[in-house]
C-alpha cells in the first residue's frame, strides 16, 4: 500500500475538468485508488465520487493506492496532482 498527501492549490479546488482528468489517470492503473479529505472518502476512478467530496483550495487530501502497480500509480498520480491541482 502506498500513500501520499497533497494540498490543493487550484483556486476552484477539485472541479469538473481536473476531476475528469484525474479519473482518466487513475484508470490507467490496476490498483485501487482512494482519496480522503478527512471527512469524506472517494474512489479516484469515479468522477461523481470525487465531485461529491467538494474539495476546496487549501484542503489536504490523502491518496491511498493498493494493488499490483501501486508504486507506478503513486508516482504518476502525485506528479499529476502537482501539475494540475
């Protein structure tokens, strides 16, 4: 199991466009990817799950990746978050 935390810097938080891109990125991997904002937990492979979390700028989210390609998934998703959110 791999975990990392990221603080959202995008002024709109996790909104539709980056949420859709995040879902596509997470879907590239066989591992399960969950996102936790402290009060809600969502599946990073389901856009509605991410949108319902309503993550705002300044909030820290924790990613938990578990599966056969968790190392590659964690690296790719952390890089994605830094580039897009």
